[in-house]
């Protein structure tokens, strides 16, 4: 794959949190960041998290065995979520809908909504999602990824990322559809900037 460096977070594939891996292609020069020990070929001090490493290995083994089936099933659920939201929520748009994407995530803009307010409203209903925004100096900045693909700052702030996984069911998607549609409708009633098209 012509990869020099590849980092993996274990929790992204259901391994324990706090463990990961770094692939370094032979001949790639890597500078040590921490000093004081000779673990991991002299690059890192400290005792290795053996239980976490074993968990990461087992999670990778399971992921490899079920990757194609999981991707197909989760991709269908993502499409069900996107289609349902477009049907139920006026002025919603799928970001990068025509681009190659991972099957487990979607990013959707809801015109006239402040994304952080929608995240809070959905959290109160038991649905976790993210704006992808980073807080800096007390100000919420729009996602640099969304602005890089051409969204305005306002559209980026009105966008939410939904992630699905191995344990997501069709019932979960239906719950999300109802929660998002109701929350967007309520927030738009309060919005001074939303205008129905």
C-alpha cells in the first residue's frame, strides 16, 4: 500500500480503550519523543500494556474475519438513516454523498440549526452524535474538514456526524430518525435564522 507510517486506535475496532498500534515501514526514519527506557525497540519508555495489546490483537482478528459482512450490513443501515432523514427532515443534506466513504459514518447538514444545540437535544433523548467541532479559546470553531470540502462556516456548524457500528440495529436507526426529526423541528421553531424553502 506504500504506507510509511500508519497509526491505529484500538477502540475504533472494539479493542480496549487506550491501546493502539503504529506501523513503521522498514527504512522509515522515526525520531524518539520520550526518553527513559528501551521498550518498543528503544522508542518508548514505560511498561507495555500487555492486556490491551492482546485485546487489540484479538479485535483485529475478529475484524478481519467479519469486515466484509459488517461493512455491508452497516452500510445498509447508514443508507437507511440517510434516506430516512432526508425524507423526514426538510432542508437536510448529506455531506459528500457521492464521494467514496466509510460505511459506518455519515455527516449531515441541517439548515438553520446550531449543531451543538442539536447534539445536546439528542443526548437528552439518549442518542450520541458529534459536531466534529473543536473548542479553542472558548469559541466553537467549525470543522476544518467540512470547510475544506467547501461548506460555509455556518453550514459546518449546522452539521452532525453519526456513527454506526457492529452492534447497531434497524431499531436503533428508527429511534435515531424519530429523535433527530423531532429535535430539528423543535430547534427550528426557536431559530431566528431558519427560513423554510
